[in-house]
């Protein structure tokens, strides 16, 4: 963590190497954040690049290094929201057919078994997401996929800590009722 | 105490242990510390939640692009973009104004210009040919054997010797 805050301070003072290090450290996390929200690899890559472009432009505006992670996820979330807004407009105009893309891309290196498991995991995750409200879904994904703690989620979403906890509690209650998803998790765990 | 041991935690209390353990009552905390069944329920649920993270990492595709933005290696000042855009817009406006007021030649004008150029070229070629023919005729007035003894700059009309031999007056056609 000290190393990250060091890179952060150096990056703020214009050190490109430190900025590169910071980006390399977070790029996988941000890519995962975006990918599990839009489920499209190429779009997720583009959005991740956009997010880091914004980070480069505005990194000097962050006052405290402890807020950096939350600030980064806030940018990521806003960019995903923009993406869906744009997609909705294109859908309305008629230049795109799919509002909620159901494409689950598979890699050539994956074995057939992994591909099946991957598809099942993503399908069940989407299914759970549909049962959750907007905030419940966002907070659940941030907590259990992006591994953010409650404090960072609170800062990234700009919400009250108790509100975040309540949404998370409701999301967990709904997750508990999702037997199919839980069975998949139990079998893969075993 | 025995009642506390037999009364297991409800599901909601187990859920709250993942969100905010401080929200549990003291008795519930004590029970959780001592009850193996409740601890197993908590651990099992926690493993399921951890598995979400684990699988999400495992099934994450490898990015094909380098996710580090390109501009990090080459920074261009935003002023440059503003200037560039302003110049581009000015250029486009100038082209539009030129088109409206006829400053740029139309397609017909271009075709006319090409036709005029072609006509000029053919007229010039024709004149050159006529000039060369005329020169050839003038040079060959003398018999061939005599042509070698006169110099190249021979001009029949201005030479006084020929004027003496063939007086101009004799060559003139008598109209009467």
C-alpha cells in the first residue's frame, strides 16, 4: 500500500513511470469491473482505456492518496453508466439491435469444460443481477467480485455507509435464495 | 446459558456477520464463538461468496489490447487540439463560402478550359507545320545543284543580285 501511495504521489507530480506502474497495478481490476457489467470483451477493453485516460487527465485533482482507489472505481462506474446510456440511445434510434447483450465470449485456449462452466457462471450471475435492484446489484458486485470494502464502496458511490450496508444485506438475502447459483459455487468450490 | 447454546443464530444474523459484525448483539457474538454449527454455516456461506470472486477472476478473458492508454507516452497539449479544430473549421467555412460565391471553378468551367488548351495546342502545331512547309518551298526555288553554292542564310527577296537578274517589275502581272 505504501508503494501505491508512493506511485500515486509521483504520478501526481508528473512522473510517467509511476503513472504507468499505477495503471499496470489497477488495470486488471478495472477491466474485471467493466467486463462483469457489460459482458463484452472488446467494449470492456475500450472502456478500460477510456477510464485510464480520464485518470491521467484528472489525477492531480485527487487530494488524498487514500481516496484514489474509490475515485478510480467511481470513474469506472460513471463510464459504464455512460456506455449503457449511449447504447440505450442507439437502440432507441435503431442503430443497434441488442440492448442487453447476452454474448458470452469464449477463448480459444479454454477447454470445453471451462467454457461450459464459464457460460453457466455468467448466465447465473446475470440471472441474480436481474433479481437485484440497481443499488443492490452494484454494491453486491463491488463487494464480492471487485473485492472492495464497505468504506471504498461508500466513497465510490457517494452513499451513506448504512445505506450501503442495508443494500448489501438485501442483496445477500436474495443471493441466499438463489439455489442454482449457490449449487454451482458449492460444486466448483469442492 | 444452556438456552444460549442451543438457540442457534438466525440466517439474518449470519448474513450480518459479513456486512457489519458489530451489529450483532453480545449474546449472538458469544454464541458464534462457541457454537461449531453456526461457525460452519458462516464459513460455508463465506466460501460461497469467496468463490464468486475466485470464479470471476478465473473466467475473466485475457485482454487483447494493451489497456494502458497510448497517450501516456506522448502528451499533446489540449490547446493544440483547440487550435487544430479551429483551423479545420475555418478551412471548411472558407471552402463553403468559396463554393457559394463561385470562387472555385465548376466542372463545366474546367472542361471548357481543357478544350481551349487543346485547341491552342492544335493551332500552334498547325502554324508550325505551315511555317516549315513555307520555308522548304522558299529554299527549294533554285535548282538542286545551285542550292549547295548558296549559303544557308540566303534570302531571295532581299538580295540585289537577283533583283538585277530578275527585276521585280518583270515578275509582276500586268493587270491591263
